């Protein structure tokens, strides 16, 4: 432990992964070394304190009380730790309203700081962080000033302000947002659209991205939302298109609330099924790893129209308008948007260990000089047993929405017998594709699916070694990519 300052990052990784009984002592020792350390050594210790997570929280707060540096304040704020009020007062005196001080004021819970934060809305560089801080304080008297500030903002600051209004949750912003759409500057309106969806509970279908202003201007907000599945267009016996207007969004991917001290106000996203967060799906960063990690299963929830869904999935041979109408109670649970529905047979194997998963060693083995390990879902799942090689290698992975080790073996056996007789019951998946250029060096494509219905069927297919029949629901531009993958998968 006395060699902490000389240890490289790999050794610190090992130390921080030790027994929990030793982690607190390691954090205390890092805190003892920190005041006398030079800048390079302090960077080293910051890394260790980050690795130790909540075990180092008391140490970070104690160091901040002693030294009151912006770097220590950043680490404390990112943990969401309230800074003691006397210490924060002193930091404001010594550092002024720098971004980490603004963030600390936002997590302080002290409404008396709202007036000083509100004054920062006039600062072009700080207005976004100040708005988020006001939202965290729940200072709704600043809702309308934040919304009006949108008229004089652009780019990242514009996004910060819109996200702050979402987090404030105050409908008083709605008239100003609608005024911005009608009379504001000609710039992308996606952030204002998202804020309006959150604040009004309405989610109108956009025929095209540049229709945001027209659609909101025409929307009758005196009536409640009525989910509608429309614009059904069959493309082939195994593919069709449809749209969902005013979807209930009980099956959705949603941006997470920004953590304190954000660089980007919209970053991580979460997949919800019903009322529960099921999977973290990472960010849209095109050079970052594809991510899909379990947040929790919770009790099984019956899908809307479950009995009718099972009838449709009993052995589909084609997709028609009648298929869509039969699945309509479920499709109304999706978020608003344009979708493709695909019928496909895809070989799937059941994966029980990280070593066998595309998310782990099998995939990184294709990369030269790779030093990291990608995240993996952390659960048993299914995957296409082979990748599709090429300039952009492609991988297929299907994760469950209930634990596979809890499946009823009798039900799996019943489906296995049906499959052996030549029947092809289908599983229903929400699917999408991600094209990434990892670290700007390794291109790869992931085609991902989350099981909405049919876990026992997929387990039976995997055990029999028979390609699984799938009905895939794919939103937006991923549709053609997913279809190319399942149609082009080697037999």
C-alpha cells in the first residue's frame, strides 16, 4: 500500500478489485498521500479514488474540505455528493462560479442559491449548466426564463437548456417552447420536440424530421392522446412497414437524466419494457463500444393483447395487414415512430458464459492490439453462432427480458416437440442495428434484439439446433440494416 504513488494503472486496477474490507483502508491511505503529492501523483490518486467508488466518498469530501480545488470538486460532484454548505460558500469565494461550482450548487439542495444561478442564464458559456442546476433545485420560478433563453442559444447550450426544462418538469415552459417553434430561429428543433413530448405527454408522429414545427402547430392539445397504428405498407410476404402515432411508449429507449457535471446533456440511454428499466444501451457515440447491460428483470409483465399475440406467433408464414391489426394492442405500446416488421429464420445458440459471447473475447479476438474488455450483458442470452466477416464484421445478439434459468422446462419441451414435428412458432423481438468504429480503428456492426415474447420458444430452437423463427419490430433507419443481416446470414 505504501507504493501507491509508484504503481501503474494496471496495479491500481488489481488493488481496487480486492476484498471490500481492504478498499476503505486503501482509500484512506490515498487520502493521506494526496495533500503532499505533486500534480502527476495527484492524477494517479484521482484514478485510484475513482476505482474505489463509494468506498472513497468520505475521503473525497474530507480532501475537498481541506484543499478546495476544482479537480476535487469535480470528483465530488460527479458522485452526486452534496458539498457541506460552509465549504461550498468558501469555494464560491475562491473559485467563482466555474462549471463544477455551478454543478455543486445544483446538487446542494439549497434553494437560496437559485438567484445567483439564475443570473448566470445571461452568460453564453454557463447558461446551460446553470439551467440544469436550477432544475435540480426544483426552482420553477426560473422555468420561463430558461425557456426564453432558447431563443438566443444554439448547439450544445441549446440542448442543455432543453434538457433542463425536461428535468424541471414544469408545464409553464410549454407556451414558450411552442412560440420558439413558431417564431424562433431556423435551427434543428429535435431538442424542443423532445422537451414538448416530456412536458405535454403528447407524442405526435413526424412524417419527416423537418416537420416538427408544422406538426406541433397543427396538434389539437385539448384532446388526450389516442394511440394509432397506421400507414401499413406490405413490401413482401416477409416484410412490411407501419407507423405508430401517439404511442404509449411503454416499450421505448429513453435518454437518461444527465448526471451531475455532464459534458453532454444527452448521453446514456435505457430500454424500458413496461414500467421497468431493463437494459442500459449506452450512448450514440460512433467510436464507443456497443453496450447492452442488464439493469433488472423484475416480475414478468403480460404484454397488451397477449393471447392474441400468441395466436399470431403460433406459426406465421407471412406478414400481412391482418398481422399488424392482430398485434395492434402491443404495437400501440411502442414509442411513436416509423417501423419495419420482418419475418425471418435465424440460427441462434444459447450463451451461458462470457467466453462464448460475441460481447467478450470472441469478438475482441478479431482486433489487433486491443487492450480493453467490452461490457457484456451479464446474463445468459442468445446469439447468431457465426459473425459475417468483411470490412465491417457483423454480429447478432438477442437478450432476454426475463431470466433464462427460470424458464419452465416442461414448456420448453413442449415447444421442442412441436419444432421436431416441423412447426415453426415465432418469438417477437424489438430489434435495431448499431454501426460503430471502435476507437476510430475497428469497424463493426451489431444487430441486437430484445425478446418481448417467446423465451421458451427460443430456448427450444437453440437446443434443437434449428433456425429460430422471429418476428422483428425495428424502428427507424435500422430496418434495412437488420433486414440485410437476417437475409444475408450464412445458412
